C-alpha cells in the first residue's frame, strides 16, 4: 500500500513537502509580486516513485528517440492529480476499492522553448544528467506564471543547453503537424538564437500517462503526438 495514497480521498496532494512562505496582502506592484516567486530546484530523490518513473522513461526514450539519445530535448512532468471514481470511500471499505483510487501524472519529452507566459515550470531537476521540468496547473491558476526574472532566466539557460542541437545548420525541425523542414543559412543569419529555439518547439513531443493505484499496481498509457524521431 503506497504511503502517499493512504489518506482517504478528498485530502489535498502535495508532490513535495515544503513549508509555505506567507506573503503580505499589501503587494500592489507587479514587480514586487514577480520577485516573490522563484522557479525552484528540487531533488527528485525525495519522491522515489516519481524519480524511478522518470528515470525509467529517460532510458526508454534513449532507445526509441534518436534526437533525445543525441542529447536534444528535456523531460516534462505534469498533470498531477489524485483521482477517484464514484462516491467518497470510507476507510473501512478501502479493500473493496483498490482500483478506484489512483494517482495520475504525465511524463513526456519536449523541445518547447518558453515564450512569455507559456512553458514555465514550477520546479526543475536533473535525472541521469537530463533536465526535468515539473509543471503544476493548479498553482499556475493562482500565480499566472509571475516568476522572478532571475529564476526564469536561469531555467531558460538550462533549456537552451538542452536544445543547443537546433543551432546545427543541418538540424531537422518539425512543424505543428509533425512535418520536417530545414532553416537555410540565410534565414538563420537573420534570426536570433531565441527565435531558432522557438522554431524548434515542436521538433520533439512525446507523452505517457502513469496511473498508480491504491494497491500499488501501475498502468501506462502512451499518447502519440505528431511524428517523433
């Protein structure tokens, strides 16, 4: 029986244990609010289930994606939710509902370069020397990605390092439909590095859903997005 699923359904689920930092209600300037929230590093070893699933996924994709094997792209984790089918479950009847209570999250490959309010994670980490970005949609609804300038800059540098293969003149890009194209030398000369990185945002897309049930069993569902190399 998994520790993080031992609470009855209805309790809030937290991926990482962390004390909250209270903020004054007096903030009115956007700059001050932005300086109050950082994209934070977290060691995934604190969550052994998540660490093992991410590590397993990295090893899978090194075998199935040539781009990822060659060092391009990063791993995303998101869509984290505690799920339950039907009515609330009483503690004394849990044994009859071992497949009705589950934890779900998505693990994927991405080459998306953050643009304005899009693509910014709440946490980042590293597993097997690969960049991991962890997203939390519920938190995004509260703070609208108003992260500090310094933390966004730091994460962008890490993402740029993970996507540097796109600066190769022979790099094969993909559009939103998954069709391949190349950038000419002339076009590259007119583009900034950020524009090149943004152009490669759809070059690597993969996703699978991990479902962990109350009884400890795990199911996987692979979702096909575009044409992945």
